[in-house]
C-alpha cells in the first residue's frame, strides 16, 4: 500500500488520518525512565565566560519575569511525568541534562513508545531563539511548552486542562503555585513556570569563549584553523553568523530557515506540499504540530507554517554550542558524527532538490580542513560537558576513520551541479 495522508475536516478542525507503511508514528520503541534532576539540571550562572549579559536580560518577557521560586517550580514540572497521560514521559525524557538536554536519539520517543519524525534539539540557550522547534511553529518558550503535552506521540494528553488537573491535585503544587503566582494552578501559569526554568538554562564557559576573551592558549591550532575555515571556505557563516561579514561568537545562528538537502530523496515533498495546503490554511497549531511529528509532512519543514514554496523542506539554523554532545544531527537525526555533517556540506548535497538553498555548493575541503572545523566545533563544548565531550569526540573520530557514508570526494571537488527547477502549480 502506498502512503497516504488524508486531511478531513471534523468539527471545524483539520484531523490527520494516517494510512500506509510510511507512518513513522506507528513505530514503537522503548521509553527509558524519566531522568532525574541532577547537578547538570541546575540553572546556569550569568557569570560564565561568554554570556551576553545585555542580550540575556532583553529576552526575558515583561509578562513572565524570572524569579528563583518560579524557576524552581518550572524545574520540578520539567521532570514530572504527571504532565503526560500515563505518567511515563516528562519534558526531561527528550531533554535529558546528562545529554546536554537532548536524548541522543535520531528522533524522539514518547508515550507508549511512539516514535516521532524530529530530532530533539537542546534546550540549552533556547532563550536566545527567536522561534522554537525546527520549523519555528512556536514563537515563545511558553507556546513551545504547551505543544508536546498535547501531542499524541509525545506526552499524550487530550488537552492542556487534563495535565493541569493532574498537577492541581497535588498539595505540593497547590502550595507552590500559590506562592509563585498568588493563585490556583492554571494552564498559562504552568507554561510560564516551565518556560522560566528553560530560560535559566544558559551554557557558555567553553574553551572557545576563553579564546575570544583573550586567552590564545585556550584552544589548539586545529580549532583556530577551523574557526577561520568556518567563516571562509567552509561557508558555515552563510547560516551560522550574524551576517556573512559579521562573525557570531555567541550563538552561531542567523535565526533563519534553510533547505540544506536533507530528506528530499526520501520524501516526495512536492506531493506532500500539495496535500498540506488545507492543513496550513487551517491555522490550527495543534494539527500542524501533529503533522510535523506524526506524518511524512514533517519533511516540509517551515512550509507547514508559511505555505511559501521557497520554505519547502527548510529548517531552522540551530545554535552550535555543545554541538559535539548533542548529536545525532540535523532535524531528522540522520547524521551520526560531525564528520558526516561536514561531508554532507562538503559535497554540496541536494542535487535532486529543486528548493535547495542557493548557498549550498561543493566546498573542496580536504580531510585536514574537515578535521579542523570539527576541532573548532568541539571547542564550543561548555565546561560542564567537558568529560562527555572528550569521550564523544574520541567515539566520533574513531567512526570517521572507518565509516564515512556521506563522503564523496569527486563531488566535493567538482563544479556546482545544476539544480532541477521547482515543479509548476
């Protein structure tokens, strides 16, 4: 049977009916126990080297100011499985502090072992994001916190009120909400508390930060060469800089969305885009959320939000801090190592992608060049993840010496291929 995503209008809402073998949501996996809030779960210090103090203050919303009591309440909620329908999944299930607030999986596992189609991005430094999720479908951390709770394959609640009812029945939470907000438990306040905790998770204090602060010996020669390559021949600055001429030493992102050629061959995105039209026009955020995580429409990326053809298969530029310990990589977790990521870019992958970002092209990077860029990326690992970083770099380096599925030297050193034109209406 061929995969079909059928859109049906039920009660004024777009409901997604999944049929066929292509429904990733039908796959099951084992959900591990909810992580505990250990030392790595604690709020980050504003005194870390590299923290952009003014920017950090500027991103705190006036209607949800930070307080220690609110952050502590949000942390408790973040690790509480009672927000999920059966008590087995918490926010921390996909955002484990021991893994730099990711889960180490290609795509995340939720309630009843349901497997989604998106890789869990780190929550570290998410306060600096102008939009949330890979496709930017939420503008604030408060909006972001609501959607996993009501997604059928994440936390599985039928609505936010169901989660509130579970929490409101706990005396400890009744008292905490009264202290923090001066009123009973409510959905908006629950989201405010979680968002406040997430805004406290700042992570800098890396070798690269000390280098930028003036310590020339904080990083090695390979990382220094990698930093220059990052902003020149490797063309990483096309997306991971403030502008092409202004380097970003803080978050390494442009707050934009790009099609880098991931998932185009696997999915017929033109057909998916036509099927998604009614969904996008519905304006139903929950339905878009279901499509992004439970159907092959996930491959459409930002298009699900904007319905603009140039946004087909475009995804958000991620923050690169702690990137060494937040793999696997890209929105679908399809790349295992940073060497795989560099090989993907080196060959300018996406030759069959009519919507490929114009900045994607063969880079002609040598093996030493690639090693140097990886060394720079590794230098963005914050001190609290230094031990994990050393172990992970060794693991990835060993894999890169025996397994390089993305490497294509002929294409990397060849001319930029002619891209197919987007299909007509």
